[in-house]
C-alpha cells in the first residue's frame, strides 16, 4: 500500500536525484584541475517530473536514468570549465533539495501514522 502512494514515490525520486547530482558535482570538483575536463550536471528534477507527467513513464526510472549535460562556463587556459565557486553553490542548493525531499517523506509518513491512530 505504501509503495502505491504517489507523494512517497515523488519524494523518493527527488531525494535520489539529489544524491545522484551530488555524485556528479563531486566528480566535477575532483577534476577541477584536469585539462579539457567539461563540467557536467543532471537535468533539473522539475524537467524530469514534467517529462514523466507527459509521457506516463515512471518518475523513479526517469530520474535514475537522466542524462548528464555539460554546463556552460568559461574555460580556463587548459580547457577546463569547472568553476569551484559555482559547484559549491550548486552543491548547497542540492543539499537543500535533498533535505526538502526527506522532510516531505517523513511528514507524509507521520500523517499516515496519525490517520491510523498510531502515536508519532
């Protein structure tokens, strides 16, 4: 029954997307001095959600298979496009989105417990 709730599926996919995005950002930061390395990012979760709603495809599957895209930026003389400041700001935003997803998931479960009469 719990697996059939759309809100829980959405928040789970949102948290998974944020975790995957952190991995991509970490790779960018690790390669900040690698010549010709191009910074990457994932498609925003909002776009994945919209695509899922339009196509009827599974949100979790689309989120986990979302393609990497190169981020626009000025290249250093060695061809590297990673901006450490930009990656750190994006990382902080991603932490906020991950925390929001977990909070929504937790509050949904709390409301379900309340509805069936269990003490929270």
